[in-house]
C-alpha cells in the first residue's frame, strides 16, 4: 500500500508491504530518494536505528521521520516492523525541514488507520518442541 503527503513543493511516500504479520515500510521522497536509515520495532520493543554514512563524515538523519512514524503505529503493530527512510530535497529550505515533521506524522496516521482495516489472520508458525527434532 502506498501513502503520500505533499507540502512545500515536495512529496514524501510511505510504501508499506505486509510480509505475514510483519511490516516493511519504505519512506522516500524529495529529489533523491535513498536508504539513509533503518529503524526496527515491535509493539513490545524499543525502536532501534542504524544510520548510514552520508557526506562529509556525517550520518543520515532520516531516522527522525521513521521514528515519528514508528511511534504512531507501534501500539497497532501485529508483528515486527522495519522502516527504511531516505528523503533528500536539494537545497532544502528551513520551511521544508519544518514541515517534514508534520508530513511524517501524517504518513504515520494514514498507516495507523490502514492497519485497523487489515486482516492479519494468518496461520501461526509451527515449531518443534524441545524434545522433537527434524526427521
């Protein structure tokens, strides 16, 4: 499912894929979409983020978008969630930076609403017990 929001002359996209009960969310947008950060979470675990190197020895800051989305949807997650984020706007203005928080909040709210209408009723995996082994 694809969710979008446009403000201040750029668009942010959240492409959400259900994999069983787990979610893969790709947040991209601007002039040069990329993967700058990877954030993981579940309903019961804290958010954890890896930030990839950017330019001039810096690290990407796209996790601010992913964390905002993650916190909004966390209580409604049916399984694990991995969020990649990479939004780059060439010569971004202060106003564009300011609206990015509201844009990611909007995406999070759209995803949260979508989650309420999705049936994640899939079979649970079956595991061997402690005294069983593959034959």
